[in-house]
């Protein structure tokens, strides 16, 4: 089986190299036979990669410990759910999964563009397959998933206990889907540069791919934050860890790109800027892979030290040099015919949005790589902690939240002062009322007041957009309010899907602000029967018991939580001890939309005396629900365009009618 897997990878490498070459040559020579050959090569690459993935999955499921990867990441006691997820738990498996996704996406692109985009498609296939070549090189020569062990063990080492969590089952593949998904718009951007076809066609072709990739990155980062919250046992969900930063960077620049392309579609502006953004976004996906797999920067999320770092740096350099060289060659063709008409216009808000997002991405990138630079220059690794990132991210985030509310209120090209006053009156008034209520309630922190006030401003703005649009449609089409609302959203999915995403953004800001500013924390050492108070809650320590798990021994505390003399929850934080692994801390959380009670078992003695660390995290649930709302809004935005479909259907019916009429005339004649 391993021989078959290795041969599949080797032939896939050859076929991807062939497909990349024939694709680019087919585009250059405008040769349809070469294009067809590139298509078939890409299909063959996908089939071979699927075979390799299937072989590795079979080895994992059957616990074939003669394969080093299987022995390192599975064991006989590992549940099947996590055994399958071991495919992406390790370095070699995750790279194979990445290569498979890339070949799958290439096949989907070929099917989608079978009869269209014949100028761009050959080059796009060439770029996609060129990226595949790099990953097959890694899999064959550097980190082979089918490496055999001379003396297979009776049982495998099993998965890292911290990865045995649903969050880590979904977090990596969602991130990979986002990372690999952004290869598609990048490939079409380079195809546009190579072919000289630099209109908005490449943007329109990849719009859904871009949004879908953004959705996957959003969900992936959300699952990663949730995993950190429930598994790492420190009371938080985001620590500005280098791997966390690497995951959020392409999301930030991808968000900037999604906003910026609207200006190119509407006004034909920012063509060079959009090329730069998608190049940087793809480059940052490779940078994220480098950070996770090189071990150059220490992180709880990384795979450890490996020899892949230099290879990723070389590949990243090739990407940037090639892309910006092509951009330089085509810069004259990308010049804009229009200019910014007014400071008070939708274009200007999108531009400021882009500048803030790119500025935030640069600050996070700089803070992430600074330890590497400091060690190279001074020989001392200087780490950059959360205070730096918070100092930069908080004001930029608030400015972005403000623009989120302003943009719907401003027209394209130019907004008159009269319309400005009219549109801003209600949102500004209600947000000022919110500010007054918060101040009376005793909140004095400037950033906290700004965050909640701006959240109210944005929420009111979006609510009014839905109401005004629905009322207008109800009046024009004589529909009741609910029917008008449904049809408004159904026929303007992109616009109102974006508004729903912004509602999710508001919820995320509320969750982050509440859980960081108003968080309460207490550490107490208790004997059974004793209690501790935190906020309006009393936690009673009842008992400490032990339990034998599948491959671990656990110590479990029982705590019941009371509020106003009434029991509201029973929590069981625990510690798990493994034979060949470090012990883990399993927190227990009582969750409500208002707040979480988060309990950690810190340590214990033989007489059952135990130390507990307790957090009250207000509004943290808003973060998870806000993230889900953003995902739902994104899914709505890429929904089918019913208006366009109806228009195409009418045109088809009209053509059929003409055809039958001509046929009837000929018959009569």
C-alpha cells in the first residue's frame, strides 16, 4: 500500500508539472489542444492525489503502525472520529490534505469554466498546478506520509490529548479550505496579468470563490479561538500567538480585497491595488503555513521544528517576485480612468477601510516576525506580547467599526450635506443615547464607551437599511411587510448578506469588549464543603474523585454554583494524566448569553484540598454567535442570483419563441 501511495504522489508530481507547463503554453500560443491536455493533466493529478489520500486514510483506520505517520498520530484506543481527523493532525498528512484540496479546486474550476473564460483558464490552470508542484515536492522529498518503520510498534503513540477536541477536528480543515481557496482568485489574477485581459472578468469569475474562502477562514479562526477557550485552560480565546496571527492575517487582507473590488466593479478604480491585495493575501496563506510548520517561532499551535522553513521562504520569494514583476509589466494597462470625486462618498469609506485593514495586517505581521528579526540582527530573540497587539488593534478596530456604520449612509461618488444630515440623524441620536446610558451606569473607560456606542450606531444603521428597503418595496409592489422583506433580501443577496455579516461584526465587538473589560477572576484553595464567592455567584466545592479513562487517569472536582441561594449549575473541572503525554487540564463552563462561569482545577492534595481558578466572562457568547452570524451572512451573499437567473430564463424563452416562430413560417411557406 505504501508503495502505491508513493507512486501515486510521484506520478501526481509529474502530471502537475506537465499540466502547469501545458496550461501556460496553451494560453500563450492560444492552442486549444494544449489547453485540453492541461485539463486532462489536472484531472489525472486530482485522481492520483485522491488515491494517495485514500491509502493514508485506510492506513489510519486500520491502524497500520508500520507507517510512521500512523504510529505517531493514532493508537488502538483513539476513537474513530479522531482517527480520521489524524489525516490533518500531523505535518505530512496536512500537506497531503492541502495538495488534495488544491487539485480538487482546480478540477472544479475546469468544470465551471468549460465554455467560458478561455483566455484566462489556461493560465489559471498553469498557476494552480504550479502551486501543486511545490506541495508534491515537499511530500515526496521532505515529509513523506508513507515512510515505513523497520520495526512497527504494537500500538501507536496516539494523538496529542489537546487535539482530541471537536474544535480541532474542524479548525484545521476549515483554515486549509480558506487558504487553498484564496489560491483560486490569485491564480485568475495572475492569469489576467499574463493574458493582458485586465477588465473585471477575473474578479467576477472568482467572486464566489473569494467570499467562500473568506467564510472558511472566518469559521476556521472561530473554531480555533473556541478550542483555545475550552481546551487550553487559561480563561481566554485569543493570545496573539504567532500561529493565531498567521491565521488572521490573510483574513484581514482578504476582507480588504472583498471591499476594494466593489470599487473596481462600480467605478473601474483601484485596479493595481486589488492586484496587490490578492497577491498579499495568497502570500500570507503561505506565510501562515511557514509559521505553523517551520518551528522558527515557538507556538502552542505549531508542529514543531522542521526543515521545511527555508523551502517555504524560497517559495514565498518566488511568488512575490514573479507576481510583482508581472504587475510592473502591466501597470500602464491597469491605470484607472476615474478619480475619487468626493471625500464624502462610498468610495472614500472603502478606501479608508482598506488602509486601516492593511495597516492592521502590517502591524500584526511585524509583531509576529520581530522575534526572528531581533534574533538574526542582535542574537537575542525579543518576543512581542499581547500589549503591543492590543495597543494597535483596538483603535484600528474601533475606526473600522465606525466605517462599517458610515458606509451604508453615504452614496457613491458624492453625498450632499442635506442627505448626510438626514441619514445620520437617527443612528447618531440613538448611539448618543446609548453613550449616556452607559455613562450613567458607571462605565468610564474610553475604549469601552466607544466600542458599545459604535456598536449601537452600526446596529441602528443596518436595521434602518433593512426597514427602508422593505418599506420601499412594499409600497412599490403592493406587498405586505414580511413578503416584501423576504423578496428584498432574496433579490439582493450580496448587499443584504453583507449587512448580516456586519451585524455579526457588531456582535463580535460586543463579545470581545464585554469579555475583556468586565472579566472577573479569582483563585482559591478549598477543602470539600468550603465555598468561594465571585461576583453574584457562590461556588461550593463538594468532592474530588478519580476515574479511569480509555488511556488516561483523571481527577475530577465537583462544584455546584449558586446565585441568590438557588443552584444554577454543577461543574466538573478535571485533570487528566496520560502514560506518555503531558497531563491536561479540562475546564468546565456554565454558558449563558449574558456570561460564562469558567472553572479550572489548578491542583490538589491527598486530603482533597484543591486549588481553583475561576473566571466570569461577560458577553463572551456574543463572540461565538457573532462569528456564526458572519458565516451565515457570507453564505447568503454567495447565494444564487435569482434576478439574473430569471433574466436568463426570459432570454432563453424569447430565443425559443423566435425559433418556433421561424420554424412555423418555414412550414407555412
